[in-house]
């Protein structure tokens, strides 16, 4: 997996929609982001994880970068998301609600644990941080330097607006 690559287009796909998951590769996006977090209801989290993992293993997406937006590590789903997506071969894990560099290093430890457990080369699974609040903005320089696996930082606009208790115009 190339850490440095052109990411002009990123297609978001709900992790609980089999038809969209199957067909996502036909649109020519540079990256496909399978969403296990906000796009999936609590009742469907486990089945969406299994669906996305199976797709990553069996669907040919060509040379499209495969990103999975996982649930927060401290939720009941985060750790299982990491282990399943590392095993399935996700190229990048997008971390939600990143506020500090420790958020990055904590997830990286679990990724290393999963890579070891599944005999995946250490360092293969990359990360992208989603900043969704004011603390993340203030800590962005430290977040950006927290890991060599980190390929980028994105602003989660809807969550950011909610965190700031404001409205989008």
C-alpha cells in the first residue's frame, strides 16, 4: 500500500448496504470509504462489519484505495472493527473523533496487536484521523506527527458543527 498517493475523489459507502458495497468500484474513485460509524445504526454494527470485511476479501476494487471508517476505539465496536478490517486487508482505517496525539498512538497499538495476531506485515495498515471538535483543531500539529502510519487529517464537518454547538450555512 502506498502511503503517498493521489486522493482526488473519495466515495463514502454505508457499511450496511450490500448493493452499494458491491458496486462501489465501478465509479472510478481514488478511494472508497466504507462507513461503519455514523452511517450504520447500532443494531447493524456487527453485521455491517462482517459485510465490509467479506467485501474487502472478495470484491475486486482494482487499485482503488480501500478505507474503513471505524467506530471509536472506546465504543463496544471499535476494537472488533480494527481486528476485522486489518484481517480483511483494509488499506487505511479512518479514526473518528480524534482530539489528541494519544488517540492516534492508542489506536496504533491495537492495529499492531491485530497485525501480529493475523500475521499481517507490521505497518501495512495505515490511518487517517477525523477531527470533529475544537480540541482536535488545537491539537492538529501534534496529531499530524503522532504516527508514521498517519496519511492525512480530515475535518468531520457535521460532527464539528455539532461539537461547536453551531449551524452550517
